[in-house]
C-alpha cells in the first residue's frame, strides 16, 4: 500500500516520531508514526532491535545508527509498503516508549520560577541567588513515569495550610499540572566523565511532552530544605511519540539573553533554544499557550549541568525542562500560576476553577516548525483525575 500523507499533516516525512505500540495480534514493539498510521519497524526493516517493548536497545546503538534508520524509514514509507506492517493509529494501543532510567526535572523558565517564588516566598526575592548561574533541578521518581492516557489517582499526604497550626493527613486539595518538555538520553556517558553542551545533539535521541502532576499543598509543606518529594512522585505523564531531535532543527532558535554570562561549561557556541508552541486544554477548553522559546536554560545546558560532577548518564534517562511559562498570563504552564495561587479562578466551560477536581481531564499538545515550512506535531499527553483511594491514616 501507499501511505497517504495529507497536506499539512503534523506527522509527515520531516517528523517520523518513534513509539511503542501493541495490537490485538502482537505485543508491545517499536513503531514509527506516519500521518495517521503506525509502521511496525521490526517487520518492515526485519530487525529484531525493534521487536522489543521499549526504544532503549535501538537508542543505545547511537547517533549514526539513528540517522541510518531514519533514512531507511523515509525511503520505505515514500514507496509501496507491505500492508501487513501498517496499522491505523486508532487501532493500536500506545505504551510507555522508553524504559526510563533516571528522571530529573529542571526549573528552566524564568517566568515560572519568578511566579512560583512570589507565590511560595512572598517576602523574599522571587529568584534564588543561584538561579541565573545554573539550571536548578531535582531527581524525580523514574518508576512513576506513565504514558499518556493513564488515569491519575488523586494523591494523599500531609498538608498544612498557612492558617493551620499542625499538619493533617488527607487527599490533596490543590492538585495541579506542569506543562513541560522531556528530553530522552539516547547514549549515556560513563561515571567520572561529563557531557559538554556541544555533545547534546549526538546524545539526546528525542523529545516528549511531559505533564508533571503536582500536589501543591503536599509540596508546600514538605519542600524545605531538600526540595520536591511526595508532592511530585505520585505520577508524571509523557506523550507516546518521541520526536527525534533531528526533526527539530527547523525549530532551533537562540535562548533569551543570559546575563550574567554562565560559567564556561554551560556556554554554547550555538544555543539550543527551541521554538515549540504548547497548548494546555482543561476539560476540552484551551486555557494556556506556553511558548518553549522563552525558556532561559537550553536542554544542552541542562545535560551539561547534570553530568558536570561526573555523574553517569544512561540510555533512557529522562530530563524534563520544568514548567514552561511565558510572560503573558495565558502563557502560564501551571494552574497555580494561571489562578495566582488559587486566588483568581479561571472560567472552564460553565464553571470557575482553581485546581483539579475529580473527573477533570488535562491534555497538553504541541507543534513546532518543521523542515520545508510546515509544522510537526508532538501529539498529546492526556490524563484524567480519579478520586483518592482510601488511604491508611
Ligand atoms: Mn516540574
């Protein structure tokens, strides 16, 4: 068969994102998305590396191999493709595309960090003194990274409002999202070495959408002095399609001016800013349009910082950008910012909302300029909130 790619499809030949899918007949395996189809790569290319339930084995083969396979796929899907290797995307089940190694979340938006600083620490400077000298991050929980479509159970935990004298245990009352991008490490680096900013494009395989679900009340009570813990670790959702980094060449833009100049290990000859437009939809209504191009620190700087102390990196490591927020109110990537700490509700359909209610659904999607003038798509990361399960007190 010939795969029809409609004019303007966000999944044309300049995108070709990878994912893991299963069908009624076959278990999880690697596929590539073309228009509204998924091509079974193990069958199409006759290579067992794709007959696995994650992209990790393929990613570990390295940059030159990624390039070769992309070339073969382009050739394959431009011609006649055996019908049995092609599935309609609507007929397959998407799975988590990578076996997540370590998971790190950064905090790279100046607008987000400043807004959260004002909300969490109203009596001090919004940015901490280190913020413009290094990309601030924390280690998250790799084991609770889930694929888009996975329901999110409202977490329980300790929380203490400002007007309460002691903490109580119960379900989260300020459940929030964070719209982010996630960068997938394809080839790692050994313990005792570090990755330079110039190596980013050969080591990072691709990019996914991330929703870093956040329990703001649990977070506010626990985060000093060691940072986020249970307020974040209950679930992090990612999109099923990994957009290859090479597909984002046309989206590459400078980062905003960095002043003061970063230390030498964080400098980039050609900064890896990315012009990617996100949309956050809450129960079917678009409530925000976070612009990735506003991010202060680039993903190449994040990787360099993450390894500068000699920490190893591994195939499948995932590091997220932190909430993407622009300067405008409707560009904020978290509800705590959009509603200013819950004090300024927003209209969602017929209702006024601050934080997430049970049954709410959030969808984050994104597009970027593609080679040749069109736009490429990231698909979406979707999640619905289920009521808290009875927890032990
Ligand atoms: Mn985050």
